[in-house]
């Protein structure tokens, strides 16, 4: 990729599932839009609006959608709350119990406030919902399934097309895509609604997220949070004014234009790098090397049986006999940046992660092994007999 890591402090950065360092194209676009906002000549506001439109068009191209089906929300969480406010009852939304909390709370908050009831699903397949499990839990009252495209701990890629086929055309498939968008090809055409921020794999920073609402389900969603920016005549004599067509009807206000510029630049850069398939292949190859080094150090890999196409850019491991917090601290001291989730250490490299990162991880794990061996040897030394 043309956006190589320039700082040695980022060589061992394996935490893109938490936040991706701002890419150079995104940083340049952010600075350029901020300069327009600081100057604000007569035509600059139009230029800022155009940057937002360009980001929506780039997102539509990536998702196989029409530009009016995409709007820019402030964040993934805001987008999910927007959808929860728009999906009115009666009925039930299915949500996996192990979902990332951002995809749980919107449905819980609107249940009993005009939204559908929530049914939390317990997975029998290692944190993810299989088509067979969904089929067994589907009842006539179900109106939607809310699910992550990629599980934030295991890296499992949800079979969106198969899930949508089981749901059928009358039920909505609502997808939190932030852990997959830009890191792996997604079956995005299966999603009726898709939300994703740009601060992780897209490396676009905070402040702008994609909100996809396809025309095929637009009539099912009323603009619960839609404000003046989501209507056709906000300064007319009568309110509420007619909503704008498409996803824009659900906007409370205008987007953060500098953030939108950064997101658009990140999406353009993703296309230049070959798109999700090419970028995802590089990410998966690096992740496979990292997990292989962890196995050689005696680690247990979470959901180790996932096939090559079933795992995105996330993998997690634990070292039996080692305190997870101590493992995490050791890695950090060695320059390897990861996330600890309970007993698991999560790895999430990017396509530009250098081979040196694999060596850093391997050496840090070897140091843990040496420490354990030395401690065990010292503990087991025979006691000299007394005379």
C-alpha cells in the first residue's frame, strides 16, 4: 500500500479493531476541509457540502447502493439509534446476546417506547448466529435481526446472505459493519440497513459514519430522529415538512463536513488499493502469521477451526498458565499494541502492517515462555539434605 507506517512506534500496532491510526489520505482531506471551514469564502460552504456528497457516492459504490440510499451519521452508535427510532412496533427484533453493546442498547432503549420488543439470542456456535440457529428461533412476530458483520472478539464473518435468505423479504437484516468494512469483503447486498463508522479499518477518524437504508425497506422506517436536515422544505410554513427521499430523511442535522471529507478520502484510498478483497487478503495473511506464532508459543486461538473465508482481520488467543493482564503488559512493553478482552488477547493487523510486527510478537511471547521456564526451574530445584 502507498500508506506505509512512517513511525517506528506503530510497527507493532495490532489494534485496528479498536481504532485505526488516521491514514495519510484521510489526514490530508481532514486538514483541507478544516482549512475551508476556517476561511469560509462565499463558495467554501458549497465545497464542504460537495465533500459530503462525494463521500456518500463513494460509500454507495462500495456497498452496491444508490447514493440517495446512503446518509452520513455522526457515528455507528448514532446510526443504530437512528434505525431503532425509525423501526416502530409491534413485533420483535432478534439480537445476539454476545453482540457488541453498541448494537444492543438502541433496541433495548426503544423497546416499550414505540419500538419493537427485543429478544436476545444465545449462540450455540461460539458467539455467532448460524443460519440453522436463526431458523430455529424465527417466530411470526420477528420483524428484524440486528447483527454484526464481523464479531468483535472472534473475527467471525457473519453469513449475511444466508441470514437474509432465512429472514425473507418482509423481515429486515440490520448490520453493524464497523468491524468488517474495509477489512474484508462483505455480503453487503444482503443488508437492508447497514451502519459503519470510519475510525477502525477505514482509518478515517471519528465524526462520520455510513448509514445505508435501501429503498426496498424505506417504507418500513419512519424518520424517528429525522430533523430539519431530513425534510424537503425546512423553512416552509408548515411542520413537519415532507421528508427527503432515501436515507437522508433520518438525519437530525448536517454532517460533520471535515469528518465526511476524511471518510470520503479513506473510501477512495480503499478503492485505489484494490478494494476489500485485495486489502482483506493482505490483512488475513498477516493475521494468519501472527496466530501461527502464538500457537508455536503454546497459545490457544479462539475459534481456531474457522476457515480462511470465515475469519476477517481479528483473531484472539490466550496463554494457558499466564495471567492475561501480564501478557498484555508484556506485549505492550515490547511495542506490540493489542486489546485485552477478559482472558483473550485480540490481534487486528492491517494490510500495511510490516513483517517486523510478527517478529515483535514472537519475541515477546518467547520472553514470556523463558520467564515461566526460569521460574519453574527455580521453584523445582531440589532441597539439599541437612547433615
